[in-house]
């Protein structure tokens, strides 16, 4: 296993429970925005790539005909199965597996989605090609992730996130994300902000030595500057908002 996959396994084995707890409180509208943008209906068989603890997959399963979640980290899949059971959902299946290659045949799914994963991948073009491969003709592929707006902002954002999460690779610029979808049709794009309290976020993270303090200092230094694009503030404690984009296109 290469170094990046090992970093992901290490981080998300430890984060499985706290990550699930943090995002379990997500506003329903966040999930609905993804479902609408991805065009998911009761006729769809959906793949959730890097599904984590199944938060998106379980919400999608309330709408879609069937949902399959795949994730590299067994601990995340265990959290996903527990969530499915607690919600009494029967139309979900889970697989421990890589995003590159995906362990599915060509054209298996009518919708292929992923959320908060692409900033962990070393080869985003390769992963996206796999998502397109397993999508049916006229099916829709959708990425939801953090983003940046310039090379300089990307450098600043990546530096910040690596203090907190050693498995972070690169927050794609909007232009980089959209370039993946060249060749797909009916492009859609939606934005939202995901607000977090820094102390709470760090309590659920596993940074390296000195990483938490460096993360706090960097967020504080960006208040009123917004070089990183996170709208840092001290209102109600040190806080900021992850900038998130949903990009979607038809195969």
C-alpha cells in the first residue's frame, strides 16, 4: 500500500467515530442540496465513493432505489453499517475497497457521488476516471468537496489543513475541479459554507506534534484577511467556514 493510502487508513481509522458524530448533525439542507444537484430519484442505483461512516449514503437511500457505499477504511464501513441499522434502511450495501480502481464493473450505477474526499486523493484524475467508468451512459457523476479560487489560496489552504490532517493532499481550485468534467454534459455547480468551531474540530482530529497549535495560529492570523478563504472569526470562539462546492455532470 502506498504512503497516501496508509495515511488515509491511519487518520480515518482513528476518526471513524468522531467524524461520524461531527457530521451526524449536518443540516438536512446540505444533504438535500447534494441529492438535488446529483439528480437522484427513486429510479437510481447510486454509488457513494469514499463513503466514510455512511452519512451521505443513508440520506440518499431514503430517496434512491439502491445505494452502495465503498470506503478504504474498514472502521468507517462498520460505522456505516451501524448507522444503516439504526435508521432501518434496507436498500444499502457496503464494500471495503479503494477508489482507484473501484471494485465494480463498467456502467453499474446511474449516479456516482462522493463528498469531502477529493482533497485526500493523490491522483484525482485517476479517481474521477474510475467514477465515470462505473457510471452508466447518461448517468450523472458528482463531486462535493472543499475548494480554493487561486494557486496562492490553494497553497495557504493546503498548509493549514495539513497541520490538522496529515492525510490532506490538495484542495482543488474551481478551475481544476471543472477541468475534470470536460467532456461531460449538463454541468451543474452549487456552493455552501460549512461552519466549524476550531476547538471542537481539533477535538475530533488527530494532528501530528505541534499541528493543533499551528492550526489555531494560522486561523487566527487569517481573521480579517481571508487569504485562505475560510472567513475566520472570533465570534463565539475561534471559528471558520469550510468553502464547499458541488460539481456535477452527465456522462
